[in-house]
C-alpha cells in the first residue's frame, strides 16, 4: 500500500501538514497576544504598560521555535531528546495559563474554556504534527528501503542476466573458437597428408624414373654389348670370308696365269673374263647388312659402283658406316674421276 504512494503525493501531504500547523500556530500566537496583553498590563507597574506584549511574544516565539525545529528533526528522522519535549510542553502550558489566567481570576468558566481552545489546539497540533512527520518519515524510509531492495533485486537480476548472457556469449565464442581450431587442425592435417602423399608420389615417381633410367641404361648396355658382339662376329666372319675369297682369288689368279702361259692368247681372254666374273660376283653379292666393313674395304666397295646406281643410305647400311662418311667418299670418287673423263 505504501508503495502505491508517489513521491509527489508524500510531498503534498507534508506540505498540507506544514501549512496547517503554521496556520494554527499563527492564529494561536495572534490570539494569545491579544488575550494575554491585557492581563500583563494589569499586573505591570504604571509606565511599563507598553511592555505587556513582550511576554506573550516571547512565549509564542518559543512555541514557533519548538514547532519549527521539531518538524526539521522529524524530517531528518532523528530524535532531539528530553529537553525539546520539556520546552514544548512548558511553552504550551505557559500559553494555556496565560490565555485562561484573566478569565480564571474573574471566575469566568466560559472564558476559561474559550481561551483554552487555542493553546490546547496548538499543543495538540504540535504533538500530532510531530507524530505525523515521524510516521511519514518511517513510511518514506520503509518505501525507500523497499524500493532500494527492489532496485537491488532488479540490479542483481540484471547482473545475473548479464552474467548469464556473458557466459552464453563466452560459451558461443568458445564453441566458435573450438570449431575454428578444429577446422584449422583438420585443414593442417589434410594439407600435411596431401604434402606427404605428394612427397611420396614424387619419391615414387623419382624411384620409378631412376629405375627406368637404370633399366634403360642396362638394356642399352646389353644392346650395345649384343650389337658389339654381333658386329664383332660379322666383322670376324667378313674378314674370314674376305681372306677365303682373297685366297681363292689368289689361287684362281695363279691358275689363270699358269693357263695363260700354257695356252697363249685365248687363255688370256679367258682369264680376263674369269677375273671380271669374280669382281661382278663380289659387287653383286655385297657385304652382309648391318656389318661395318674396314675402312679400306668400305672405300673399295663404294668405288665399285658408278654414280647413281645406289643411294647414300643404301651404301651406308651395306658398309655399316655413317651417311656423312659415305657421302664424303662419293664426293672424293667423283672428284677423282673428273680428270680421267676430261682426258678421255
């Protein structure tokens, strides 16, 4: 219920209490001055009549001080002790006695009753105002404590909400960091695996290349060794055949010479024909293919052909020498035959 009052309503109630208290106080003071002054004048020596209003003013001033300071202390929520209460009651009783004194001396009960209204109302108003202010202060303090507790609860709730939000945000950020770290680790592992696979593939390709090169070199050596042996065999065979042929030719030449000496001219023609047949046979048969003839035999074999009968490539394949070497020998043969033709 107290929480339903706004600060403006409380201030309005305090203003009403203060205005009413000061209105009653002002009326009581004025009434007291007007009532007490004639009494004081009667008991004041002649010549001092003008000082009669001082006493009610002093008493009323004390009343004003008590009312004002009690209001201030009550608003501050403190207690002024016993002396302010003594002063409050003493000023109230003095105001009451001074106001009813004249009527009491005259024995006027109605005047006593009438003149006691203002002082009694002032005393009651002072006490009630003090009680009201203390009650309002307690209520305000209770409201403030309640609102402070609510504010503290709200602040704690807001702090708890902020902490939960902070924890939730940190948890999400931690999850995001963990996910990012996991992705980084997976990417790093994948890249490492790819690099390892690439290195392994490169090493395997290099080994295969080296193996192929080694195999190629081995096959090349075997081929060269086989070709060398075959060429050596063909050369040995060719030299043996050439030696046999040369031996046969020598024996045939000796036989023809002997026949020529024995038979005369007819025998000489037969010997010449026989020699031409041997040369033609040697030329037509040619050397064994892919056999590298000795240089002298190769030169003689090339000179046995006229220009244009066989190509350079055929002669190179039949002699076993290179195309450039065969072409050079053909040019030499052509240069050597030019002077003879010119003389002819």
